[in-house]
């Protein structure tokens, strides 16, 4: 039986096969069936048609990111570290047959493209095959990148098997790359060339390259696991209670005693805390620094003060800052909120002079700082050490959780928790600096990530609601059948009119 994912074998005439699929494509557009083409292509044609993709030259792939944005997204993409390996695997066939080497993200946006300048120019001019263009099925119709993503399978697409007519002078072979930790698709590796150079070898090379990249990523994952086990061995082994070392994705990489964990992967709360290890088995996940690991214990063995009675700070967004102590909400004055925010951001503490400069600038006086901290202790009951000033008890804050989630790469969870800028009405020098830094960090993370849900959360924050680039990026990322597209399109139009 022939491989349905391979467009053409060595015994088939490319010219004859091109005429056959062109006839089938014309019949399909005329209302006929796609019975005479391979099943993966027929399925893709139906998806493309249902998504409203224009098969005419006017329906070429849209550009969804300019060069700078695409470069920024590639710079932080998980596959950027393996670009040399991809180049090494593909360079031979790319040079011999004038192929383009391409990597897309999980949405189908092209982030990395190399190859002969003449072929690059022809591909860009004829079908917008260039960095920043969206080559998902909903963006460009049937093509190797988009179809590999839609089917989660390697595929070769030849000539008129492409849904859009301007792409039919080309052939491409692509294979998805999966995260060895979570199994999710990270992106697609693709080889594209003119139709006349079609060969089954390009499909085999794309598949082999994706396999080599996944193997390399798996080795990197195991190396990270070994480093975490070495770093936190003393926190897990020989402590007299049931403990487990768990990665930020929920994968269990160490237990003491062996085998006490009922599963190999757990659904952790994004920033740690209480969760159900199994039905009727409450547990607690303690974040370990910023290294992407958690220490998991049964709830009765949670560290003192962590399973209840925790002070909670709310510092993000337009609402008035407040602290909740023993389930009692306490509204904070502006200076009090500024001091607590700065102490949350500086766990090692600040001297009286440092805290004064961060809150009052050049107008600071040591007596004013001491008086404000004393009133803050009285009001909240929080334990604040002196010289340096430092929060002694366990204080949870939305500010700290967002920063921790961003450091761990949990962009969607961070965006959904981000209620808005840090103390937006504060003019304290230290708070203003940290506010701009956190806002910029959050925006960069959602704009360079591959998560449309994180983007959706960002554009509904005070910082993102009037961000035209974010709304355009979201519009391109949403599926054509997603009911949120009409809202995103309206916001793009509103911001364009207001510009």
C-alpha cells in the first residue's frame, strides 16, 4: 500500500501527476468530490473550504508579523537552540535541489527561512512565502506546513494538491516537532522547492530531521532533570515524609520513598499551593526558587504557614491595593502599598536609605520611612524585619505569582492572572520602574509566544486593550470559525480609525 502522506514516488511522472491533481482540484472547486486524491489532501481541501480560504491568487498567505516581530518571536522560540542541527540535516538536499529550509511556530507563522536567494525571492514574490507569513490551513489553505499542523503528521504536498492556485507551482514536505516533555507541537520543519524538483527524498529528510530534533530536545530535557535532581536532592531524600520533585509541567522526576506517587504526571497549580494529588489525597506544591521545579508533599506535611493563614497582597490593576490577612481584607494607603510591593520584589531586603529612595526619591528621609513601616506593621500585623527591611513571614502576591509564572514560561497562566499594571497611580521611582518592566515583559511574552489564549487574556487587560499590534496578531491567530474573530476584527478597525 502506498504511503498516503507521500505525494509522489520515484516511479511516477511528476508532469502526469500534476495534470491529474489539477483536474481533481478544478472538479472539487466546481462542487465535485475529492475522491481521486490522497485522503490527507482530500481532508485538507475540505477543511480549507470550510474555513473560507480563497483558492484564487488573491487568497495568498497573509503576513501577520513584520520582520522585527518575527525575529523577536524566533529569538525566544524553543526550536531556536536547534537551528544549527536543522541546518546540518537539511543543507545537503537544500543546496542540491534548491530547496528552502523553513521553521514555523505552532500556529503556522514562518519564523526562520534559509535557502538560495533566487528561490527565496521567487517564493516571497509569488506566494508570500516569507518570514512573518501565516501558513496554517486557515491562512493559506492546503500546504505542507498547515496540513502537518492540522493532521499532526508529516506530509508532502505537490503542485495542485495545494488549495491556493498561486502555490501550485511549488512542492513542499513538512514534519511537526513535538515537545518531549508535554507532547505538544512546538512547530514545523519544512522543505519547499519548485514543483519540478519534487522527489520522495524531501519527505524522508523532513521526517528524519524532525526526529533528530526531537531526540536532541529529549536529551536536553533529561539533562535538565539531572540538574534539578542534583540541586534539590537534599530537599527530597531522607526527610521522613513522602516527597516528590516535579517539573513545572507536572512530570515527576524524583520521589522519596520510591514509588509513593500514584501517577507519573500531576496537574499542578501554576504558582504552587494546594491541589488534589488523587481523589481524596490533598497535597501541596512548593515552588523551588525559579528553576521550574516544585516540591510536592501530602498536605499534612506542608511547610508551616503555607497551608493556611497566608497573607495575600493584591497590587496589580486599577482596584485599590489591599492585603488579606487571616481572611480579613485591609485596604492600603498608597505609600504602604508601594513599600509592600518593593519588599515583595526584593526578598533579600532593602536598607532604610534604599527603601526611601525607591519610594520618595530625592525627598526621602529615614524618619519618614521608619514611621511608615511602623504604621504598616500595626495596620496589617505583618512581620517586617529591620535593617534591611524584609518580609519575614510568607506573603503571597499577585505581583510575585505573575513574575514567577513568566520566569517559568507559563505565559497563559501569567496573562490570565495579570489584572493590569503594578500600582498604576503610584509615582514612586522604584514602583514606576518595576511597573514598566513587568508590563513590557508581559507584552513581549504574549507577542512572541504561540498561545492565542494568552493573547486573548492580554488584550483584555488595561495595558493590552488598546494595543493594535496585539489585536492584529490575535486576529491572525484565531481560527476562522472562532466566534472571537469578529470581536478582534472590530477592535482592529476601531484602533485603526483612532490612529
